């Protein structure tokens, strides 16, 4: 079943991960026992992922993050939305991100 990413929700890092910055890399290390090995491997964020990750701080709704990033990078909202929702879905699947609020 495909995880639904809600644009009016607020997302934040799961409390079952450790995040480390090593030089210019952000590495997310899952601490969740009992998930399969592919989901339990460290996840290295590229430059784009790092920018999105910093916004997923439990304070902003996802639609605000998308519009802010679209304005910052002067890109169409639809393009940014697709990239951000794909990234968020991947992190939700890996249990590295949690939805903390929805209104």
C-alpha cells in the first residue's frame, strides 16, 4: 500500500533515528529493530534532500514548505511538490519521518 503524503500535514524526524553531519553529507541512521535490511540501512541525503530535510522540522505544513522552496529556487510549484512528496514518502516508508499534525 502506497503511503499517502498529506500537503496540509506537518512532518518531523522520527525519534527512532540518529542524524549525523559528516563534512557536507547528512546521514540518517535508523534505530528501528524488526524492519527489513533495506529499510534499516543508513540513508545519505544529497544536497536537495538536505534542503528539504531542514524544512521538515515539525513546524511548517508541507504545502508551505513546497511553496517556499518553489519561490526560493524559482521553480514551478508542481515540480517542487512532486520532488518533495516523493522524498517525504520515501522517508515515511523507512520510518525516518513521522506526521505530527494535520488540520
